[in-house]
């Protein structure tokens, strides 16, 4: 049986990651990164760039779209998970 955290990750966080990497430079298929194993390499996300404000807009859009089923602490947990997780870097090198 899937717990609430796993359900939130699958239903809310995964679509966010998919959109973030699709809009990143270079663009990437997040599911493909997982299947190929690239997503499990140390700091792989630093190979992809997306401005911080775009990342936040995408996160907030998904939270808003799911707001009826999310509690306040879950919304904050999603923000934290994505921002401190493996989202594309917001720093250009």
C-alpha cells in the first residue's frame, strides 16, 4: 500500500520535475533520465539550467492545480522537496 508521502510525490512532484526538465536548457525527458540512470549520478541536475523564477512559477502552478487536495504543510513540503531536490540549477556557469 502506498503512503501519503509517496502518493504526493507521484501525483504532484513527478509532474513538476517533468516540466522543469522539459523547459530546462538543454531540454530533457525526466522519465528518460531515470530510465537511463543519469538521474542517479551525483549532481546530474547541474547539467541543466532553468532560471529560479521559472522554477518557482512551475512549482506554484502545480501546487495551485492540486490545492484542493493538499494541506498547507504538504504544499510547503512539495516546495522544499523540489527546490532542495534534483531540480535544474538556477545558476549559469
